């Protein structure tokens, strides 16, 4: 009985440490590839683009409904979130221009 408890606890401890190490490694890899934002609100501003750029911004074409029907639910949810962030960024820029009486 004691031996079973000891082996069971030891096995669970080893499994938990292995799980936490893999989680830590995955988090470190994700953090190293992503830009570290000090504040989540920084995602609503474009810091890397200068206002004096001469070349126009090139946008892609719109999605067709038939193309969207082929996407998975997860892909559609990610696309929706990216578009929501883009919309919020554009609305933030518009609000900043209105506050400065430039629009």
C-alpha cells in the first residue's frame, strides 16, 4: 500500500514536471517570435509606419462567400478577430485626427 502510494505520487510528480516544462518551452518559443507589447492598447496604433511615406498602402482583395465557406470555424474566428482589431485601429486613428482638427 505504501509502495503504491509512493510510486503513484512519484509518477504524478514526474508527469506534472514534464507537462510544465513543455508548457514553459512552448510559451518561451511563442514569446520569442511575437513582438512584446508593453500595453495591449498599443495594438491599436501603427508605430512602424511613417506619415511621410510616398508609396500608397496596397490592400488585398475581398473574400468571396464561397471561399469563406471552405474555411474552418477556427480560421473564421481568427479572421474575425484580426478584422475587429483592424477596425478598432482605424477608428482610433480617425478619433485622433478629429481630436486634432485634422479631419
